C-alpha cells in the first residue's frame, strides 16, 4: 500500500504517524525530507529545494499510480439524495489513483453524510476556507458510479460513532469536517506538535473524540488544554470544543480515571499555586533541575509529555526575576 | 458489529434535530461582474486565461500557448489534437499526454473553478494525467458562486464530475507552495 498525498508519503517512508490532518509532515524540515528522498528515491545528496523534491515524488508516485490494482480514498462528504461521495484534494492524488486503478474504494465515517447536493454549496466553501484559506480546493470530485469496466465500493465505518451519537454532551463533535483550523490556532498543539497526542486525529478535536473511543487510554488528553476557547472560535461547524474538553475532565475525574501522578500533581499544584513564595521557589528549582538532571530523571514514565518529543530548554530566570532586574526602580 | 445493529444504534441515538433549513441563495455574496471576477480568480489560483477571439482557431491558440507540444489529446469537437483517444486501450496509456484540451460546461466566478464530467473527458483520468490541462469555456456559462453551481449542475447526471480550480499543487514540504504535484502542472482556461 502506497500513500499518495505527498505529506502522507513522506511520513510513510519514515515509518511515522502523521502529525497534522491537513499537513501530515508539518513537523519535518526540508533537510530531513531531502535526506529521506536521497535514501529512498535516490535524489541528489544534500538537495533540499521543495520544488525539486516534489518533482521527484511526482515521478515516483506516477509509477505507483500506473501499477495499482485498487485505489483507496477517504471521503469529505457523502450525499444522501444522490448516493455519491465527494473527495477533495489539492494535489489531484485521489483522482490519479481512482481513475487509473480498476477498483476504486471510498472509506468514510457515517457522519460524513449530508442530506442534499445543494448542501455541498455550504460545505465545499467552509472546508477550503477553514483548511488552507483557499476559496475552493483545487479538485472537488463527485463519484457516483464506477468507470466503464471498473468497480466502485463505498465502505461506511462506525468505529464508535453511533454510540457517540447517543451522548448529548458530546455528539456535536461528529459535525467535524476535518479542516484542521482548531489545530492551527491551538496554543498547545502549536507548541507540542501532533505527535504528543499519540492518536490519529490530534489537536483539540482529537482530544474530545479520543476519550469517547477509549476513555481509559486517552483520559489525559482533555487536561492538556488551557481552555482558552480559541478552537471553538475558529471551528466552521461551531463545535463547542473547549466546553467538551471541560466536560470530559469531569467524567475522567469522576470515574477515578485520573492517573495517580496527575492526582498528586494536582494536589501539589493547588498547594504551591496558592502560596507565591513556594511558587517562586519551585520555579527556580525546576529551572535548575531540568538543566542538571540526567535524561532518565526527566524523560521517564512520570512525564507523559516527554514520551514523543523533547522538552524545551528552560529559561535562565523567571519573568519575576527578569522584571525585578530590568524594570523595577528604573525611570520610565 | 453488523449493519443492522449499527442502523439500530443510530436510530436509537439520533437526536430530534430541527427541520432541514431552506438554503438561502447567498446572492448578496455574488460577484458583481462574474466574467471579470472569474478571470481574476483563475489567475489568483495559479491558472491562466486565454481569449479565443484573439486567435484564428483553437489550433493556433494551442500552438501559441504550448509551442512545440507534440502530444495533444483533445475532446473538443472540431479540434482533434494528435492523440487518437478513441483507440486508447486503457487509461494508463494516457501517461504520455502532454496537453489535454477539454470543453467545460460551467465556470464559477467566486473561485475560478470549472465543472467537467466524464462525458467531456472520455477517460476520467484525462484532465489529471496530462502534463498540462486546457479547458474551453463559453463566457456566458459562468455562474456566480458554489450555491448557484450546485443548483445548475446535477452531480449524479454522469458517474463522475469534478470542479477543477487550478493546477495541481502542494505545500507539504515546509509549507512552501509548489505547483505541479501529482496531476496537471498548469491550467489554462480558454474563454470563447
Ligand atoms: S473541530 Fe472544527 S475546526 Fe477542528 S477540524 Fe473539526 S471542523 Fe475543523
């Protein structure tokens, strides 16, 4: 099986999961892609020009398209009225695959169904504008019947969705059109990257969908948020994401799902945060400790955020210390 | 989980929603001069516009825009190109097409997209697999926005139809925009 979206192909060649739903390889530098392509696609060593690398991928993927026996796509929208599916791409990779292979398969979650073809006017505009800011995706393809001599299959996936529909507080999340806007705006996602979520759909929407699939496994995700509400502000289908994050916290805590580390951590944080002197002292201690402790003390089972990524370098001083030095007692 | 139990679960859990709204026409949103807006949008999306009236015929226009192009596949009546599409055994044989010329029944002013179906393409893969894509569109077939487009087009009239709004592009490597990802490298709309 060959992934054909350029970003998806890059991370497939690296044996990695995607980190973003619209830009799967956004965490990689062009130097890393250049080195990968040099090894796998035999591009020139040290070549990093995105144009050159994209051209190499174009040749490589065209070979695969021409040989494929079946093409598998996702679905952006399915239309109840006409019984067809709509697939949107900018690269044209879905169309290259589907129209060349004798068998085409479209895989979709059951929530992708919209009532009428007229509703596509609303959704195609929403999707492109919120995903990349374009007025429309370059290719908006409508599939209703197989090509002459070919076969077409539509696979409708439940995977917990029908159950999720029965949760009044959370069912709104099924309106998601996977535009990625909530990720692009989220201060946590932007600092930590998609891999720290350890799920297929990362970011704010992933943090409210994953607990519905497996609360035990993903109970920490709703806590990794500032509840700033930026995600709910940008969401084109108006999912109350930050409110759902808050509600998932209540459920996780109520079911005793708080891991022991978090429970103690919360108690300790409450203690420290209510005592400014203790807070200053702990801050100083942490800044020094992060610098001096050996790796295994920082990156261990107690630190979830260090599992798939490096922690940032701690600053030399706190804001308070900086302010005291630079601003206090100084004439304006 | 069987199909039956999934459908049962949906029926049981489905909330009682409000009735389907009538879609507004969004006419206030529509560009005032659709033709000018369409031309501007095609350019903004990375395509180019050619004026049929500036050339004696389509052949002359094609030679002016793609000088030296030796493999032209056309489905435009009266302009056969030089690749006999009718004789092609499989879509994969179109891999060598340099330029595809296809009639487009509709254009959309707000985003520079054209609607094309398998009826116009002969082979569904033609507009994608060709190195370069040219579509021929009548000036009086430009609709204002996607809402109007979905009123005029019947999406299941043929087995496949697509809105195309420019050349294939990607920004997957360090978010640098590159034109010419998997499908056609350039997009030319001929207005007649
Ligand atoms: S939750 Fe909203 S903003 Fe986030 S991906 Fe889904 S539709 Fe887009």
